[in-house]
């Protein structure tokens, strides 16, 4: 039976002076420090903060999977450590990687979780029908869970968490790693649950998702930094946020110039130029030809304002290695072509195909990538992006078509090209049971680095990516942001001409993503060609050229502006990149998303 409604006088969730410590080697590490928190009933509360802020720990404590070191966690007025059997039916919990049984079908997963949660068979059947309809998974009941797209897996995980009709739903980054269409579908479900009176606490790395919440709790180092409605964060920033344009300078070089000026707390690329957040009482530091337009503040601005104490200058290796770029004044139009050679084609793809038995994963793809470009591959889960990436890297042989990388035919001599390639996979290709230093030494050996050069590169990697203090820590034990830094450091040890980034920022906090893109912009300015796949549409704006894939084929290609123009309608004259993605792909994939 679903849980009975508890008294409305009791908040769905309260933390009273909660501390949580973990043992790390010989040390005790504090994850939460005397936390006090109370959720409003029937509302959506967003949980945000940098990597290691304590978000997952907080959610696991609320779900009863961890016990506090001290303090109380109350669910509808009941102490979770003393009333675990009574509160359980009122809670639904979905971790970042929900434990689906991938060899079982969608229906078999629902049946299994219904039994594990003690549902009566007749009630379970009715509830499953409701959830299959709610998540649009009905036509896929017999499909093996392991064969579902990333977005469909997330929806199935959410359905399993909702089997008992929870009054409190805990979601740990439910939209991480899914495409914008699946993200929209998941949010429609969450908003529908709120209308039915469910209280939702979710962590997210998306600023636009934070703005859809009724309240936001911002965590930092185990403490609540601020909390309140979204406008509580944005209202104080009136008059400090701007959109900056330049008639001839590329947006990423304009961003670099703006970020280095006194009083600029943040500068990030957007559809209309570069969005700038100024420190309090600072006047716009304008250069000749720049156009500054006042823009309403958003939560992204508030987040960066609150974390302004985090170093915003470029990482060490950017200042040290961008010599050629620094010799050109940053506000001159000649910087428009710095690093990019529009005549030198580094990667040439013609009619590329990849078949797995009777299934065609990539079909007749053609595009060219020039030296120093940041080139983005976009598409829904299962569109063929990673398969294309693996063929470009020489990790997967193409079935048909031609593929030249750095002038080398990848079908005949891929090993020659691989020596000039760096690759950061979606699931970082690190050795989890090796330490940071051991991973660095292993990859240095794999790239053939020896002697003094090897030691120089290893020392530079440790310094540039701030890895010294983690040298003896195993990769599996690293925070996600540090793990990403290590993966990128390993990929760059041999100074590759081409860098492949396959959803390298998935699940990473906004501050780490910001630092990551500073590094990527610097590499492109030095002439490194960068290929990236991402589900963050704000990252797509950093690309010089984009290819939009759907069901294994190229649906559209061009600059970010070109793709946005393709999605322009009388009702939406200035679509965002996310709106363009949804508009262009939704119609093309609508039928396949609804039926097997």
C-alpha cells in the first residue's frame, strides 16, 4: 500500500545540526558541517555546489543510506535513524547511476523492483501501467534495459523510484549525461509530480534547472552558503550583467580578453556574444568597437558571483604557453584567425559508415575540420557521436567511406595518426587502482616518452593541472573534477596536434567546466584542433563549427549561428542552442522515440 499521508505540520525533510565524516586513510574528512535545512512541502528544491560540496552525501543521508556522525535527519517528523521502517515507503530515491539490471527488460526491471519494495502484485501492475505511460516507455517494455538510450535509462530509473508513489522524492543529478530532449521529458515528469503534491529535492549541474526550482540550496565544503528562491540570488546583481559584442573578433577571443580585465568576475560565451558579470560598483571596462548591452541577471551569474573567491584567471599553463597569442593585442581583429588555419584541413571525412551486423550506427557522414578549430558533434543519445569519435581516433575501423586524420588514411595506417591524437573518453580511461602519479607514468610510457623529456612533461602536467597533492591517491578515489584534470593531463602528455573530448564534462560541476573550457580555448589558440561531444548546449556555443547528428546521419552542420538560424520560427525568432537542438531533432526522431 502507498504510504499514508503524514501530518501536514511536519516538514518532509529536516536536518538539525547534521555532521557527516568519512575516513580517508588515517584522516577524518568532514563532508557536512553542522547542517541545518528544512524543505517546504510540495515544492522542488534544487541542490547546487562545486564538486565535493556534500550534495550526494546530503541526499544519501536523507534516503537513509548513510547515518549522520551527529545531529538528526527527520522525515516527516520521524528520526531516520530510529524509524527507518516507518519512513521508507514515503521516500523515493534515484542515485546518479540507478542500479538497473541491464540484462533484464524494462518490464522485468519494474517487476523486480516492485517485489523488492513489497508491492502487492495487483497494485504493482496498475502502478507500472501508470509509470510506463508517464515516462513514455510503454512501447519499450520488452526491450533489454542495456539497449536503451541514456535518457530512456534515466526515465526507467525514475519509474523504479516512483513505484511506491513517494511523498518525498530524492534525485541525484537525474539529467546528467542525457540529451536536451530527454532532459525536457524528465523535467515534465518532475513538474507533474509537484502538481500532485510530491516534495522533490534534486541536485543538478544545470543552471537553467536551478531556475525552475521553487527554492535553491547552495552548498560549499559541507556548509550552506546561501538558500532561497531563485530571485533571491539574482535580484542583487541588477546592473552588473551585460552582453558584449565585437564586430570582427571571434567570441572565444573576445571572452579571453574580457576575462582578463580588472573587475570582470565572469565572462562566458552565449548566442549573442559574451556574457559578462562585473564586480560590485565596477564600470564596464570597454575597448574600442565593443558593444555593451545591459542584460537581466541569471542564476549562473549569481553562482559565479558567490564563488568569485575561486581563482578566475587562466590556469598556469595558459599564461605560460600562449606566447604567440600574447604577442598580438587581444582587442585587434587579427586575433580572429589566431591559432586557426582555415586553409589547412586536419581531418577529412567522406561518406563515412559504420555497421554492426544489420544495424547501421553511422551512415554517409561527410565533413572537414581545419587546424585550430573547436569542432562539436551534437546529437541525442544513440545518435552515433561516440561511434564517429572512435573511428576518427582509430579505435574502431569504418565499414565504408574515407577518413583522413593528419593526412593519414585511418583505414590503412591508423597507428601513425594515433601518435598525434589525445583522447578523453566519457568514462575517463584511467586505471582506478593506480595512483595519480602511476597513471601519469603509465601514459607517458605508452606515448613513448623517455629520459629528461619524460620527467619534464610529468612535472609540467602535475603543475599545470594542480595534481601534486593527489600524487599518491588512486584514481577511483579522486573527486570527479580532479579525475577530469588527470584524464586531460594524461591525454596531453605527448603534446598532440588533435584532441578528442567525448562528453568530457558530463557530471562535472560548473566551476570545473569553466576552468576546463579556459584550457580548451588556450589549446585551440595555440593551433591544437579540438573535437568535442557534449550534452551541454552552452558548451556548443564555444565551437567554431558544429555537426548535428540524428539516428546515425548528419542532420545539419555549420556554425552555432547557422544551426540556430535553421530553427528560427515566427514564434521564436531568436532560438537558443538548446531550443535549436530540440526543434531540429525532435521532429526527425519523434517516431523512433515513441515506438520500437
